[in-house]
C-alpha cells in the first residue's frame, strides 16, 4: 500500500522536489561498489552503534513501529534487519515499518527489495508536510535526508513531529541525520550553512545535479531541537550526538569541494584491501584558524593521534608486505576514528538521537 502523492505546500521547495534528482541514486543503491571497505568497516559500525543506542531508549514491546523519514530505497529497513541478523540486538521485536520519501524511483526500488517478512510499506510524500498523525516508536532517518531542508523547514518539521508525540502522550525516539558542517571534505565552504552540494560519488553513469543542502554543527542542531521541543510542549529527556566519517567521507575521494585534500577514502580502501599506500599521503591536513574553537581543538587532538598511529606503524611495519601492513595500519586509524569522533559536526554526517517523553 502506498499513500497518495501529496504536494509540498511550503513556499521554498527543496531540490528533492526536482524531477529526477535521485535518478542516479537508483544505480548507486544497486551497485555492489557502494559497500566498499570503508562503508563496511568504518561507517556501518557507527550507524549500528547509533541505532543500538536509539533502541535502548525505548521500552521493549511486542512490536516496534518505525517511520523512516526520507527512506529512499529503504536503507533504514536494511539496517534494522541487519541488527537483528547479526544478533547485536537479538530481541529486536517485529517491525511495523513505514518509509516516507518524495522520490518515485527510489520508492519503487524499496518496494521491490523489501516485500517479505516485516510489515513494511513505502509511502510517497513530503517529510515537511506528510508525517502521519499517529505516533511511531522510532522516527528514523539515515543518509542525511533532513539536510535537504532549510534550517527553518527543519525547525517546522521537528515542531510538527514533536507535537504529534506530545498530543498522543507517546514516548518516541527521533534520529536526525544531517550533513556535518565542519567536515574536512568541504573546508572552503565552512563559512556558510547552506550551499549547492552534489552527490558526485554516486556509482552511476548519470550525472548528479547540484542541490541546496544545509550543513549542521552540534550547537545549531541542539538549538533547533530545543526550540522545536519548547514550541511543541514536548520534553526531550535525552539527546546524544554522533559524528560519522571524520577522515573518510565520500567526498574525500571525489575532491569535489576540497581539491587540496588527500583522497583519504580511496587510500584507506587500498589499505583495508592490502594494497600499497604512501603513508605520507594519509597525514592529517591543517585546519583553518577561522574555524570555531571547539572544532579546531577537536581536529588538533584527533590529528595528533592519527599522525601518531601513522608514525608508529610505518616504523614497525617496514619489513611487512602491504597485504599484512595495510590492514594493520587501517585498523589503528579506524580505532582513532571510532574512539575520538564526538558529535560536533566534524564528520561527513552528524546524527542526533532525541528521546521524547510526551507523557507530561
Ligand atoms: C541521500 S537519500 C537517503 C535515502 C535513505 N534514507 C538512505 O539512507 O539511503 C535522501 C533522501 O531524502 C529524500 N528527501 C529529500 N527531501 C525530501 C522531502 N522534502 N520529503 C521526502 N523525502 C525527501 C530524497 O528523495 C532521498 O531519497
């Protein structure tokens, strides 16, 4: 079952309204190259940690209702099913899953892919206006759909969502996935919060178009959530922020917005696959003085550890062949990412997990 197409009613249209914006996305989501070593070993563990944390915030029931905001091809459902399959959340209840998205092509792919097990439906609609009235246990998002919205639109959308939770005296967890403002991938654009972005990393013959996206840091996102919660009269009982892909975001490989940056993702994929890499190319870059203090301090501590791993490993692995030395070095660097990323907006994506208690 799919909901009727409901047109956006807001004045400002997001580029996702543009016909065919995600046409190359259909090829990308079906390409085996999409799940490279970095995605599997660096990114997905962070995503799973976020989901495990989000699930831990909810009382265990017989079913778990999930609304996947900007679901695209249904990646959120894949992730939840993977959590159950890998037994990291063995008692994950059966799902009532609803995906909401504007893109017909991705929704068709989602419906083709997920036609079994759990109760899953994919609805065509706009996240700014078409989130249904009935409350869900989890409002999931992944793949930064909320970054399509302007800051005002995100505020309106969250306010509307929080009001539903409050009206129904529900307990819900809201996962808000956005692009990180201070990723190394786009240092030249750090001065502005909304700019034309391009998903040129899609594995597709078709060219990706420019699309206006909003980039968030911890402070701006927290303010947006607090304002929405105050105007909706819905209490936020917990908030946790997570950075994902500090050094290995997909645009480190394209060089699209920061051509001076080393292609870290390509290099790390080579390491993980046991291929030779000149370790000098992996050194941490300089971060501009104009960056906010918290961001400069973060990168300074992070870079110190990252470079220390490079120095240590290059001295000790001189006599080892790349098939052994590469994965060893990659493992050390990965540990730096996984232990130091701290939810500031200093990665490719920033994810807020908001626990709402609408009962008071
Ligand atoms: C990068 S994709 C992520 C898709 C999926 N969640 C994933 O992780 O693969 C962003 C999605 O947000 C959707 N989107 C953007 N603006 C939207 C809006 N206003 N309403 C509904 N969906 C929207 C796009 O169509 C696209 O499918």
